[in-house]
């Protein structure tokens, strides 16, 4: 794909709009499928809250590891361990009701 000649934002060059919309919609669709349309606001809010807390703690922990241990090696190892723990927590999740062939109730 040749680069456009006009001045476009980097996001438009890296991921043209059709792919951009799909990538942004996937988390919302997954949240709705797992938690339902009624609980989507609360579930999505909790997801973003936990993500923001993790990003804040990660910055602090990375600096702490660097100050105490003189490098980022242990910080990367800790991040890998947390990621592996997240995968272990996600393994027991069941498929959404729609994927199992159950009819979902109509939204109120």
C-alpha cells in the first residue's frame, strides 16, 4: 500500500479507517457478549478502572525495580509473570451464551 501524499495523522496511515473501527469495536462487543447488554456499562467501567489502576501501578513498580536493582530486567520479568497470571485467570472463562447456541433475552 503506497503512502498517501497529503498530510494525514499517523493513525490514518498505520491503520486506515475500516480496520481502525473494527479494532476499536472488538472489546465492546466482547464485553457485551460475556456480560450482556444490561450490565455492559458497569462491566466496561470496571474493566477500564482496573486497566487504569494497573497502568498507574506499573509505572511506579517499574521505577522501583530500576532504582533498587539497577535495570529493567526484573521489571520485564514481573510484567511477564503478571501476564502469565492473567492468562491462567482467563482459562476457566466460559464461552458467551450466544456462542453456545442459547437465545439471549431481548433488551428492555
